[in-house]
C-alpha cells in the first residue's frame, strides 16, 4: 500500500504510457493497416484499462463527465456489429440486390447491421488510440498536458527535417517509409503529402500561440527570454517551410488559415504588446524560406484547376452509393466495396480506398446512426470549445492549450472536406488528444 500522498504505480505508469502511445502513433501511424497501427492499438487498449482502473480506485483521478464523449464514436461500430431482423436488413435497395445475388448462388446473407463485419471490427480497434489519449489526458494536470502538446510539436518539427532530407534524396530515398507515396514531395512520416501537411497545420497554432504566450509572460526577463522567442520563431518558420515542401494545395491553405485563426487567440492574452509583431516575423521568415526552396513546386501545383481533381467525382459517387444503402449504410469500413460498384470509369490500376471527404464517407458507412451520434459529439465539443475560449480564470497554460487545440481541430475539420486525414492512426490519435486538451485539467497550475 502506498503512503498517503505518494503516487501509486498506476499513476506513475500512466503518463509515460500516454507519451509513448502518442509518439508511436505519430511516428508509426502515418499509413493504413500497418504493423505500427496494430502496435499502437495494443498499447492503447492497455492505457484505457489503466485509465479506467485509476478512475475507479483513485478518487482524485475520477474521470469527469466530459469523458462520456469517448462512448459515442465506439457506439457506431459496436451497434453495427449486432444482428438485426431480416426485414430491417432488407430495407436498403442495395441490400435487396445483394440478397438476390446471394440467393442465386445458394447462399443466405448474414443479417448483421454491417455488410463488412471485418472492416467494422477494424474500424473499432482503429479508434482505440484516440479514445485512450482522450481519456488519459482528462486525468493529467496542466504540466503533463503541456508536455503531450510539446511531443506533438516536436514530432512535427522532426518530420519536417525528414521531409527536407527526403527531397534531397530524390524519389528513391530510403527515408520514404511507405511504398504508396508522393515520390517528388516531402511526406515526412506519412504515406501521403496531404496528411503530412495536416500534421504541420495542427502543430502550427501551438507554436504561434505558445511563443506569443511565452513572450507576454517573460518579455521583461532579458536575453534568456529572447533566446526562447528566437527559437519559437525558427520553429514556426520551419513548419511553414514544411507546408511549402509538401506542395499540398490544401496544406498551404490550411497553413494560412492556421496563422489567421491563431491571431484572435494570441490577442486574447492580457499582455498583448509585441505579440502581433512576433507572429509577423515568424510568418515572414517562413515565407522567405518557402520562396527560396519551394516556390517552383508550389506554382506547379496551382497550375492545375482544382475543380478538375477527381476527388470531387469520388464524393459525388459516394453520395450516390449512400442513397442506395440508406437508411442503414454499409457499416464502417465498407466504403471500398460499395464504391467499386459505382466507379466504373476508373482504370483497374487506380485504387480508391477512401472518398477524399470524411463527411460523405461517414454518411455512406454510418447513415442516420452516425449522423445522430456525430451531431451530439459535435455539439458537445463546440460547447466545450466556447467555454475554453472564454475561460478567464484559467492559467496561461490552460488558455494556451485550449485555444491552440481549438484552432488545430478547426484545421482538421476543414481538411476533412477534401481529404481523409482522420483515416490515419496518427491524425485520429491527435484528434482525441486535442479534444481532451480543450477541457479543464484536474490540477491546473
């Protein structure tokens, strides 16, 4: 038995386990269906058990009411794996055709809600890292939460340096860790330049708002504070350069939006003198580096009309498929099989694994069940975001984390309109962390 006031073994293990999980997700979770994803999911299950154990056995670690949000995303795949009456299973027009085809082959359908049980089971375990980081972070104090945000930024900075090395090594660089990749752009620790850009756009608000908060608190402390501010400016400039080197149109737009949306958060600090100038310097340095090293590639990316991009066609076909699978949907993980029946014009060599729009793909997979739970989840997060933004009595650290997390979540929500960043373990786990960072810590300092 530990002495009163002495941390228990579970308490001492929880933060290192959460930090390790976050680092593993960011480093190993940039693709889809890899061994790294499985390792992250196994570690996440352990962290969830430890977190729930602490909540039940340690009064000071009891999870707040906000923790019930974790049940909403898990409820979709869990319910879809249940059997349903055959009359309900036959409601969607697409299932009537499937039933006729199975009958012609002498088979009977398995009348579960989902059409792809394995895909739905995969989606369930894929959610575990996000749920684990969300629940564990709710139990951490402000200092521990700040360290998790620092890991987020540090990995983004390392990935940017890696992206520079990838470009220097050319298309065949051994530093490209995924076969399905963009061979002429920086991809960092991801298989896709757009997801790499999404990671940088999420990290950028933490750097800008954090540097401004540091300056507002320490600007009268002399040369030591100045060195930290120079480091903050350099880090922000590095992330902006990384966005340019990724040569992602969506990423460049997200970067500009992240900078613009960070300004209101910076101006909300009590001591504002010099903070706008600080951000202006960081942005100017980043843009100067981008012009020097990535301007030609950026101009090439914008020569093509964005409306000609096939992702708009994918979204339209997905909506068409969703109409035929209404009101039940295909089940999570059912997109690819359902999409193949509608995408008859693509050559066989083209592999479409996602709709390039998180919202329409979720509508196809989950229909009204996913919509209802998503509305509740979104409404609760928006209320939490509003309270976080107006939290005047909170410490500077809590204000920094809450406001930067809100801006970062907004970037992910916008990027999800034209891509699928949340289909990677890295960005899904990041989302769970960001939602928890908006909530008040149990022990603010």
